[in-house]
């Protein structure tokens, strides 16, 4: 029995459905009274998108064993994908009454409520589920994506959800994980923008990393919206905040932005437009619709990256051809097709990045993680990997004789001594194959060496290419070289490649860090292995 079921699962997993049916038929003939056989038969039917047969086999499994939790769980997922949302919700209630700590049932019930139009009920279900199982990151991400734009900013539940990330950020800070703390504070502020504690903590991180202008902007935001804070703030704290703002206003009175009369925080820095797609699978092994959720989360994680605009298509694509056609017709630079393979204790994010202009494969990524915070870990690693394939690009904002101002600064890892190539406006395209940029030699107008680097803008001296000076505002600049740089701990949200697509800023953990050590120890394996292990 074990051999037949294992072979059937493996064949179905590798799309050899003929062989899978043969093994499964033999298992059903010999062991028709065994609920496990019918459960796995339902699972294999799901892999073939035969939901009607899958429901039939799952119902037989739970009829044979009234206490078969796995069978009921699979049946609830099948009902969800068949759009029988009320039946799915009722079955989830039954499973919750048997085991309140199983977060998958809370998650699926919320999805069923949302898809049936009861968004408020779904939010309440997910919120209750997270109280019981706070470590279910996919349920938390689903909740956060749903409520960010649908709830009023004054809703008190926002603070509760945001405080979870504030606590995680504090733990990261204690481990000297600056990028992790920065990520968690940003997540908290996405949910609850008025959260004073999170914003001040995030502001302090910016200040420690030398981002004084950004620090001042955060303090001004806190001051402007202090009246909306739930907790009354003491007069002493308000006075301290006002004094700090006044002091920094004075210290930053001669920044590059003010020298050139530029509102640096309102610059349009977007240079990369990326589409994210996912393919629909009939049933996921753990969280339903995990590919859709991951595509939405992968897009959301780029919200703090000023140079990229990342969008996810809500509906699934049928495959590479459909994704390429969509991305090319809408003028994207790159498109990514991703999927999430999930076990109960680990997960693997697979993604392939393509050029939207030529359709050629740029890079293939696989990220595996286990333990706590594994979902946020693979998402952050995914973002870093994508940014490593994007060259640093900017444009000339202003020019005075040989001096120019470009819209790149310390927040994009730029330092004094960085050298850029100036390319005529609108002449840069992505490389035909691989990473990097492509442009004609006669569109190269000169070079810039950065002499004064600000946080959002930098000043440099130009060198003209050829006899005639053709350099104007809005001409583009691409990074050629960067002096040796020690990465600021809290900055991991900017492209880091040069014009040829070579990584110039190392944002990965060093070899001796705990995160890197754990990743080296972990061995990725497909989710199907967990199912086969359960047979034995």
C-alpha cells in the first residue's frame, strides 16, 4: 500500500498522470476500506484539476473515518476551490471546534467569507486566528493586505496588528539585525501610519545611519499628527520633539536640496517597472491561494523602494506566453512568474525573472526557509535578489555650468567618487539577454563624478564626451563605478547593480552571521516529500 501510494503521488507530482492512475487504481482495488487511500486519491485528483472526483474521494475518506482531520481539511479546501463558500465555512467551523489552534482552518474560513462578500467577517476571523496562532505569517499577510486600504485610519485594531511588527523589530534590533528591524517597522507603519512608537523607532534608525533629512521628515510627521495619537503625550515629550525638530531644521538649513531649491522628497525616481504574475494551481498543500497571496505580498514588499514600481496582476496567467504578452503590451521592463511550495514547517519561493522587451530569461531564484518568520525571510531575500539585477539609474535634475544635480543619493548607496555615464534621454533599454542596460555609443554624452552626496540628491562635475556639449536636464545617468562601500545596515531598498548588471553593493549577510549559517544548514525539499513521509 505504501509503495503504491508513494509512486502514485510522485507520478502525479511530475505530471505523469497515466502512471499515477495505474498505481492509484491498484491501491483502491486492494485497500478500498482504507481512508488514507481515498484521501491521497482526492489529493491526486486535485493535482489533475478534477475537483468533482476529488470531492467524492475526500467525502469517502471522512465517511470511513469520522475523526480524519486531514481528510476534512482537504475537503474544506476542495469546497473552497469549487466556490462552495458557505459549505467550506461551515466545515472550517467544525474543524475549529475540534482544534482551535490549527490556524489553517481560521485562514480558510476567512478566505471563504471574503470571497462570499463578507469582508468584515473575514477580517474578524483572521484577527481571532492570529490571536490564537500569531506565527501564521500567511494569514497575517492576508489580513494586512486586506485592511490597509479598507479600514479607516482611526480603527483601533490597526494599532494591535502594528504592535506585532514593532515587537519583532525590537527583537531584530537586539540581535543587531538592522535590515530586519527596518523591514518590520515599515510593515508596522504600512498598517498603522499614525503609530507614534513605530515611527519614532524607525526615525531613530534612520538617524543612526546618517539619514538626517529623512529623520527630520519622520519627526515632523509625528508632530503634525500627534493629535490623532490614542495615548496622550506629555508636555515634556512634545517639548523635546519640538526642540529636536528646531535643532535639525537649523543644522540642515544648507543641504544640497535647499542649495538647488529642490523638494527632494517629491521627486519621481521610478526607473524600473516590473510585473509579477502567478499561475493558478487547483489546490495548495497548506494555505489555499498561497501563490496569489505571495504575488501580492511580493509586490507590496517593494513599496519602500523609490526606484521601482512593482505591480501584480490579480488574475492568474495560463503560463509564460500569457505573462509575456501582458508585460510587453503594458510596457514593463521585466516580469516575474513566481510560485510558493509550502510544507507545514518550511517553504520554498520559486521565481523566474524575464525581460519584458525580449522575453528572454534574466534570472531564476529559489529561496528556502524554515522556522519562525520564514515567510518574511524569503520575501526579503526575493526583494534583495531582484534589486541585485537592477542597475542604478537616475537623471539630471538641474545644471549650472559644469555642475549638475542628479536624483540619486545616500538612500541609493551613492557616495562621493561615484562615476556615472550620461545617456541621452529616452535611449536606454534593457539588455537583450541577461541583466544590464543597452544603449548606443553615440548616445553617450559624457560622465559625472559625484563630489557632494546628499540623501536624496547628489552634485557632480560633468566631463563632456566629444567636442560639442549636448548635456541637458532630464538626460539619464547610469552607474559605472562606486568606491568601496560598507553597506548601511538599514538600507536594503535600492537597486545595486552597475550598467552591465554587476552587483556593486553587497546586501547579503556576511558568512559568519546567524541567518547565513542557518540558511546553509537548511536543506530545501519539495512539499510532496512531506506527504510521502506521512504515508510511512
